[in-house]
C-alpha cells in the first residue's frame, strides 16, 4: 500500500512518508465509532443523493426497454447525453427523497408554498405528490417517467412521444402516465400556437417560410404527434388518463391547469377540487392545501363578481389581505389616463434577406405595433415577483405595462393579482411599503436587452414635465455595471436611481408615472429607437472598411463548443474578429460597434448592440428558425442597416411558453456561407462560389 502513496507523493510534491502517515491516521480514525459514524453521515449527505440522481435515468432507460420493447428510437446514447446535460442532479435527488409539498409543474402553486424550484422540476411530468408513499409496484412507472420526462426536457420530443404512446397502450397507472405525457406535449404546443398566432398576426416570425408552425414542427423537428395540438386534444388525453386511473391525483391537477389556460374557470375549479380530494397522507398535506387554495381562486374567477364567502375567506387566509373584485370597465376611463406622449398603433415596412437550408429569401412585409405611452397614477399597487413590474390601480391591471398580457397565467407576475374573468379582476390589497413621486420603469432590468429597450427605452414615452422632481425606480437585484454605464451616458445621476428587489411582496404607489412595456412580444418598438440612438450613440460615424466583428453568444441558447470551431473558421475567412460582448463595458461595446463595416451576432441580448451600428453597415444575425422573431428588424430598418438573417435548425427544450423554451442551435455552415457570400458579393472578401437561385417571398 505504501508504493502507490509514495509515487503520488512525489508527483504532487509531498513526501511519501508524510502521505503514508496521514493515510494511516485517517484509516485508524475511520475504525473508531466516531469516525465510522461521520463516514456514514458523509455518505448519506453527500454521496448517496448524487449517486441516486446519476443512476435513476440509466435505470429508467432499462425499464423503458422492458416496458416498451417496441420503442426502437430509444438508444443508450440518449441516456448518456441526458445525464451529461442534467446539471440539476442534486436537486433531482431532493425531489425523489425529500418532502416536496407542492406541484412543481404549476408556477401559480409554487408561488404559495415553495421550498425549492429547479430547471428540471419545472418540466418533468412525474407525479411528485406523495412520491415517498408509493407502492413497490409503482417503481417501474416512476423510473420510466423520470427517463422519458428527461428526454423531453433535453429536446428529444419524438423519442419521448414514442415512449408515451407505448405506455398509453397499457392499462392502469402506466397507461394513465402515458396519456398524461401525450397531453402535456399537446398542451404545450397548443399554448405555443396561441403565442405564435399573436406573433404572426403582427408579422413577427418567419414561420411562413415553411408554411407555418405546424409544418415546421412536423418537418424540421420530427414531431410525429401533437403538431396539430389543440386544447381539445389535450383534454381528451387527460380524460383518458383519468379513465385509466381515477385515483391518480396528478391527472386531475393537469386537467385543471389545462382548463384554466383555456379560460374554463368553473371546469378548472372542479378538477382542482378532485385533485385536492385525492391527495392524502402527511407528505401530501401541503399539496392538498395548495389544491384547495387554487380551487377557491378558480371558483372565484368563475363566479365574479359574486365571490362565495368561504372562497374569499380561504384566499384571505393565505394571502393575508382583503380579497376585492373590481370591474375592468367601470374604472377604465378614470384609471388609465394616457399622457399626450402616447403613440398611435402603426405599421413599419421592412425588407431584408433570410437564408434557410441553402436558399435565399427576400423578405418584404409590415410589422404591426400597438400604442404605448405613459400614465399618471395617483394611487395603486406595484409588484415584481418575476422581475418585471406589475402595476394595478383600483384593482385594474395595465395590460400594456405587463410583459405578457396574453399569457394565461399572468397572475404569477404578482402576489396581488389573482386573475381576470367576465369583465372583472380579482386581487388582494396587501402591501409592504410605499413608492411616492417616482417613475416606475418597466422591464426585466437584470437582462441587458430588456434593460436597454424597455427600462431605458421607456424614457422616450414620458413627457418631460412628468419627470420633474421624480426619481426612477427599477426592479433589479441592485445596480449592475451596465446599469451605471448606460445611466451615465444618459446623464442621469445615480442619486436619482432607486432599485427594488423582485420578490413576493407588493408596495403601495402614490403619484407615480407608469410606462407601458415597449416590447411585450420581445420585438423592439420603433418609437424607442430614435431616442436611444440619439441619447446613447451621439454623433454618427461612417463604417470603417474592413472592420468586421462577430459578437458571440455564450451560455444558454448558444452554439455548442464543438460547433464553434467551424463558425470561427468560416468567419475568419471573411475577416471577422470574434468578440464576447459580456466581457466588455457598455462604452467599449459602443466604440467597437459604432464604426464597424459588418457586425455578425448570435440572436439574443448581445444583438442589442446593433443599436450602436453605423448606418449602411452589414448585419448578419444567426438564429434558429423556431426561436427567431423580428426582435431587431425594426432597429435595422430605422438605422438603415443591411440585414441578413442566417437561419438554422435547433433542438428545443420545451417549456410552458415558447419564449421561455431553451433552444440548442445546430449551425448550418452551408447556409451561413451562402449568407456571407451574398452579403459581401462584389466586395472581394472571398472568392464566390457557384450562385444559387433566390426565392422572393412577400410575407405581408
């Protein structure tokens, strides 16, 4: 035993004798009762949960092969990729062994009783209600569901669908879980379709290139099920799950969530009541209470304005404040006086070139924008549970000042707002502080894009007279360096800035200015662009010939490391220099972009720097088609920029809302090469390849 220690000691610069003595002392201590007990505690606390979290998915793979032998698409390499990508392994162990009292699939429930929240737990389809009380025979479906839900989490939706369909052909609980999985996929896509319809109505997507979202899901992503997903189809699947296992509480919970998203509050309340009734035992007490609370909220929304006294008492008990019902019609004229700075809705004609699977498309269309402005609120409430301020006055929420006004679960943005139905709003009057004589700036201020175009862009919508004597309030976890840089460029002293940390609270508001959310669909509103360019860019500069930069995205929604080498090589052939903008100050980013001849950028917050680009500069945006919106097209159109969009496929890690889904782009070097070739045609950047035909598309 001493020889290996001696070798390692010499390699690490530690004498073999010292290492041997330490090893002997450690071994002797481990033989004592105290040492044995400490070793057991260490294993139990640190080793076993991680081991269990790492072993469950592979075990689930083996179970899947036994339960669903006809599923040939499941391969062990998927398990390996899943395990290597699952950075929440420790939290998964918490879910499988801990006492989790609430649903982890519904943010509205998490807001009431949350002990932990994880990226995996937000998406997994498993019934965690009373998991520790499951019978031995339920181990098989539990392991299977852990595996198939993780497949869906990592974007292997066709493989997950095939397993769910095989499960649905079985009886009892396995069949019920299969139907729930299929329903979850159809439910998710149905919500996506609602969102994409809103985008398409305003011309904000490029899905018409592939004949719509349905065709794209079917052709590009290989979704063999749910490409025509509707709420009715999801309801049918949930109902089938309930028929297969009527005692399965999770099926009732998911059916209630579906009905709530569809606007059927009475049906949702009935299903949530059934869910609460079927939860039993000590470990499920919290879930049962949360179910009763959610059922009370849904019944109240179905009955407004005549809310049952018992339901009102239940809501008051948990929200610690009086429950109020307010008509959204009777107060509309007095609650929302728009300033004269409000803009009328309008259209912005745009023209650019998009490249998809080796073809060039000339895009000509019109983008439609709604009116935005500012409001003087004498009294109201402000909260920012998920980051963006949520403002109500006399109970009525400002839809235009909300990040997602069409989102079915908008109540997760505020601990006050309990929902809207039938021309009324249900809310709780509870506050923990007061904001007076201030401007409440909108936006997720901790995000560079939303801070720049929402928080700062909102200043363009306020009449100068309303700014006199008022400080600026932004909801953020403190002032960040890019906050200070931008406000310094604007000439706003730090003494006038007040930050509110987002959290589970609300504050009273007196004599405040509320500004509409400029980018509710994450598309830059054209009204903010001239103000931001004048305020932050100053004097315009001409492009410097040969100065080409590629602003690379890192972290989430970025190209995999193995793909970047090919991208870098291709860009270097055209004279681009790779830059990571998050490593630079805002001033440095402005200096870098303002005189560049060409700017290539991955779609994301870093593309906000296109605001500083010189007129007539060439812009290349890299984006997966499924994640692409016209976020920066208005910016390029108003800045007289030559826009080229290189589209690619992507693996989608689906979430409840399309804009919240994670996308792993898969670079298409051939299409990007065509984009660069056409963008720099005649410039001598590189010898051109054989030309291919261009397809002109008018998407207006």
